[in-house]
C-alpha cells in the first residue's frame, strides 16, 4: 500500500498545470470516478472509468489556451487529500475565467480512485 503524501498530490496538480492529459491520467486508477461540481444529481455529473475521465479533461484542455490551478491549501487525512485552488483559464476565444474550487481526492495504492470537485461560480 502506497502512503498518501503531498508529493503525490502535487504530482497530479503539476500534470494538470502542464495541460498534459497523459501525465494527468497516470495519476488515476482505471476504475476511478470523477464527480464534477455541476450536473443534474446531488453529486453533479458522475464520470466513471479512466477513459471517460480522460475524455472530459481532454475536452477542457482543447478549449483553452491554458488552464492553471494555484494550490491555496492542501490537507491530507488517511487516504484523502482536501485541496483548495484558485483556477484560472484563458480560453481560445479570448475570454478569461477565474474561480475558487475544492477537490477531495481519494487515493488507493498511489492512484486517485475518486475526484470530487466543488467550486464557486460568479453570477452577473
């Protein structure tokens, strides 16, 4: 069993910040689940399996020039990491985006098995 460390959590963050889908997916178990913040169910939209998750993250990387998560805080308890981020993105259409988010990452044997995302959304 691989102990959860800040280095493991930072590795996935670095991969996301490099906008490198292959590096991102090296951090996810084949049977991982991703609960996106927005969706019709109480858990948002649930994406199951590494290939489905890959598709969602690939779509994000394709629509932006760059997306970056600045870690504001991270706490580890057992097999879970609780991470606060400031997410910024520059879209290919020239628009910009910024919001605060929290990820609860559950690990098994050094890989993410559940990514649960929450975020603040601005309104006009």
